[in-house]
C-alpha cells in the first residue's frame, strides 16, 4: 500500500475495536467470524493490521452474520478508546457504570491480544535465519496458546499462521506427544501428526528440514506403538531413519539423536525383540553419560529387563537411574521409578525392602486414581509377602474392585489370582471357589488375550476339581506378569 492510500491509525483502531467488541459480545473467535461471514482469515488479518480498508460490503457481511447493527457501536467508540487507554495505564474508574465499562474495555483488549497472534501475517520474503536454541523460549508461548484449542483449530493455525512456523514448536509438540501417550494414545498421535504438518510448512536448509522430519516421524512411530498400531509404528521408524540419515549433513546439535534410539527400543520391546531393544538403549545411553535424559533411558531399559523376567538386573538399572530423576521436574518418571522398583522387589520376594518405600509412594499417588489403585495392589502384595494375610486380602480386594470398575480386565485377573493365593494359604477353598465364580466375565474378556485366558481356564478347572495348589497359583501369577507384554507366551503345565 502506498503512502497516498495509507489508512489513518484512528480508522485502523476503530476497526480493531468494533471487530473485537463484536467477538466479545458474541463469544466468538476469529475462526468463527471467518466461517460465519465467508471472509478469509488472511483478509481479516489485513483489516486488523491496517493493510486493507474494510469495505461497506464487508461490514454488511459482518453485521448480517453477527446480527449486530455495527453503526450503533460507533457511538461507544470514543468511550471505549478512553477506557482502553485507562486500562492500559492501570487506572480504574470509581463509579459503578464506569467500572463495568472499564471491565468491558479490559476484556476487549484481552480478546484482541489473544486472537491477533493467531491471524495469518504476511510471509517475509527474506531468507529464513538458521535455527537457534533460543527459539525454544518462543515455543513455550506458542504451545501455551495451541494447548487451549481443539485439534481442528490447531491444524488451521499451524497451516495458515506464520507465527507458528517454528522448528522449536515442532520439537515441543513431539515432547507433548510423549507426555500424552501414557493416558491418551489418540492425542499422542494427533500431536505427532500436527508436528509433521508443521514441518511440511517450514522453510530452511533441506538437510535440516529432513533431520527435523525424521525426528517427528520417530515420535509418530512411538504414538502409533502406544495406540497398538505396530505395523504403522514400524513404517514410521523406517521413514524416520531414512530422513534422519539424509539430513545428517546439517549436524544434529539442536536435536537429541538418542530420542530415535530410545523410542525405537520401546517398539522393539513391544515386538518382543528384546536383544535389539537393549542394543538401541545402550547406544542411546552413550549420548548421555549424565543428566535427566540418562535417567529416562535407564527407565526404559529397566522396563525391558522387567518384561524379560530379569528382575535383579531391572532393580540394579532402576537404582542407577535414581540419581538422574528429579521428583519435582519429572513427577511421573519419579513415580514410575519408585513403583517399578518395588514391584521388582516383590517379584524377588524382597518384601521388607518394598515396605520401606510404601509411605513415600503413598504421597506420590495423591493426584491420580489409577496410581492409587496400583499402589493398593502393591501394598496388598507386600502385606501378603510379609505374612500379614488379612491386610493383604483387604488391599487386594479393594484393588480388584477398582480394576473391575475401570474395566482393566488383565489387571483384574492378576490381582484375583494373587487374592486366591492368600485365601489358599489360609485353607479357605470356599472363598477361592466364590472368587472363581465372580471372575467368570474376566475369563471371557477381550482385554485378556488367548494364552492368558487358557491359563486362567486351567486355574478355574483346577479349582472345580479341588486340585488347585498354592504353587500353581504362584506360577500362574508369574506367567501373567510376563504374558501381559508377550501375548504369545505359553503357560507350561508341570
């Protein structure tokens, strides 16, 4: 726009105020306004930034969609300008009507500040600058804004709004995908997919963009693994390594290459390729002789060893990880470390050591119902192992009821068997039969795989024939712990 046709600042400010006040009254955002009026968000951006004048025809579209007589807003513009200036200066009027108007002005300014960064801005024709570590500070703010939005709105923003085109936001979306994986696999996939869409819209050195795309593909593979799509996960990791290797010429200083190794190890573990998983984890650990990342990788290694039934090695690995896991910075990792450590101790019949940590663990379960259930389960195992049978029965019965309510059938089956073992120790075969009758839905549950159902059916048959023994129950419990991660593992009948 030339100087001759430049829009006066006051007119631009009035446009901002009228559009912003319309949004505030209707509780709309710019996406809704664009949808209802048929005006593109790029065009709205030009109006807000004063690079294009709003035509009378456009005002009529806004008026019709919003069902507001925008001319009536003209009468309040002078007061809004004064009140907005007072709000920015931190002054607060004394009389009640003025206070209400002042609040409206403050809210209006908040709407404009909230929405304006989401609007597309003209893309600079200058050469993109190289990525820098300092970009991560901006990514925190961008993620804070994105996190308040629905997935469809997030997609629109990363595709259309240049302010969101940041490599550091890509990295942050990957980290958020990993955080979401434990509780919401679908959200983990959505976040990784969003990061991939963002990479496709970045400009820069091809080798660097290839490296970044490989990093994202690894996180997409991890999300698919958690969502039980192992073939899709394997394909994503294949692309990840191809892209990563093609971009190696850019150098990997800003991106942590150990993440690809660590995440792929989790996939290999899910595929029961344990030796390959441990090899990847060893390579990942070589990147981090100290620090938080080392602690996280050691947690992954301990989980692999536990699923292999190598409980002593898992305990040693968890103890190695402990100095690198900060309770305040990574509370979920800290809980996982302490909980898994004591589960492994129970597998090794080191119940006294596990008991010493119960008080600390109880404080770590306050915020999550599922953690409280798992703690109660662990507590029941410890009580039973130390000969406090009645306390063990009470804890396991409570955990069993909770798992049933959450439809966690595999966990329900496991805790039911452990409860049966405590009943058998007391010679209470009648209670064991009642327990088996109550477990009937668990034997048919889809959440319990075929080999586990076969083992449970064997237990039911032994109870019916009154040939069940404590040794059989213990062997079944040990089998189910390993078989939950290896559906093809078979229970060998002695």
